[in-house]
C-alpha cells in the first residue's frame, strides 16, 4: 500500500453506482475501499481511518446521517472530510446533512466530474500534499510532485521513510502525533513495525533538517509523541 496515496472510503448500497464511483475515483489516482452499508463503513473506519469519505444518506442497517453524526462526535475521526450523497433535494435536507457535520452535500443525480472536483477540494483542505500542493513550515518546504525537500532554500536529501515522516508532520504543524499514529500514517496499518523504529527515523529526520546548523523544528512531547513546531 502506498501510504502517501489518498485513501477514500466509498459508502454506497447500490452496486452499480458504487462501482461507477469507484472506477472514477481510482482513475483520479485515489485508493478506494468500498462499503455497502453504514455498519460495514464503521468497521472499516475503525480498522484504518480514510482521508475522505463519500457517504450515501439512505442505506440499510445504519443511515449515512447516523454514520456522519457518530464520526463527527469522535475526536479521532471528526476531521475526516465527508461528502454526503442524497436523492433528497429539499433545502431542509441539505441543511440537516450539513448540520450533522457533512463537509459537502451532493444531490443525486450528480455530474461525476463535478463530484471529483469536490473530492479534490476536500482533500486539498485535509491532505494538501495528496493533491500536489507544496507544504511549508517556517523555512522548510516539501514539494510532493517533484519529491523535493528544502530548508532555507537548500535542498535536503531524505530517505523514503524520513520523507513520509516529514510529509505527515508538515500536513498538521503543531499537532502531536503518537508513535502508533505515525506508524499508521508512514508505514501503514498492514505492516508490523516496532514503535521504537519511529524514534530511529525521527532521529534521522532531525539530523537531515539540522545539517546546515539550523535549529531542530521537531518537538518531542514526553509520553505523547512528536510534533512539528
């Protein structure tokens, strides 16, 4: 699994629509997981949180509205962008969907190109590097399209793991990531790595970032993890 590839969870109970959407999302370069009802979606999210969720309103077992409500009340999932799909076109329904916490509301039938544009918009906010945006913090810059990192204008040479670590930290400056969270983001949930490995690669990243005699931008939060700034 490419952990830098945007991960989209598609929750749609109608098989034909689910496959058409999945095909278009994969054509855009997104990794897609599928769920056919709300309960299955919650299980998949518990296994690995996606970068974005496309969520149908009307589904068996658990409605999209209830899935959205539960996700937005939980600290670990409330920041995941949710695009709600619904045949309900009344203004009151749109307002209800947005009030529940959906980040966008798309009425069926929809234009697939418009929906893909909305997906990119939400990902640009949640994971800017996933859509090619240059990330920066103080004098550090990371260009995901050119796969280049610089500090104060000088290019830095990073190993692949250190690059992914920096990318993760740059997407949320100031946020403290636990070692387990960094393992999930950088190595992936399906790979077993000892948490002490994170410390080793953080040390290597620090060495690269401070090679020009500059200050160390990575903050260690005892008992919690690491943060940029």
